[in-house]
C-alpha cells in the first residue's frame, strides 16, 4: 500500500497523465517528421486509416477542422501520395477520401512496433486492473473531448 495520501496520489496521477500525453506527442511529432507532414495532416492520416475512408465533411468533423482547412489538408495528403479521392461505391454522388497503400505501409513501419511493446506492459496487470485502466482511459477521453468543446466555445464567444 502506498504511503501517499489520496491527494498526493491524485496529484501524482495527474502529473503522470501529463507526462504520458507529452510522450505521446513526441512520438507523433517524430512520426509526422518521418512522413514529411504537419501534425494536422498526421491527425487526418490517422482518422482516415481508422475509418478506412470518409467524406471531407466527416473528416472535418472528426479532426475539428474548418472546411477550408480540411480541403487544404486533403490536397497536401494527395500531393504527398498519402490520400486519394474516390467515388463511394454505394452512393456515387459521394466522394470519399481514402488512405493510400503507401501511407498504410509507412505508418505501419512507424507505429506497429508500439503494439507488442504496449501489450507486454499491459500483460503485467490482472483483468480487474485492466478493466480499471480501460475505464480511466474512456473517462479521460470523455473529459478531454468536453474540455476541447469548452475551449472552442470560449473562442467562439470572443
């Protein structure tokens, strides 16, 4: 049992979360540099890879970008060979932005080694601890999204 008080432990967790976010940021900065893209474009690449393709409007919403910024990002990704626009096979009126095989291969080279390393770290925990970690991360995501909305609303009020 830790000798830290509840307040000290809470503060230590908060500090650890900040360090974790900073470390994640450094990995993404290194990946963006390796891919030759900016951080916004890296975000769009990740969204496209996870979504398998989406409309420009869906990408804008998911990335929190304006339509103009989204169009510029898509054009940069196309120029780099990382994304392409195709007609939706179900609804031919829709145009989807899809990641290319090139970006799938390159991001796999960069990020795939994280999976076994992360899994090895998680294997140290029992099922109840893993469920607690998952809950903490899910709640943290909700909190971060709420705070992003709050900050955007402050900006809109000015």
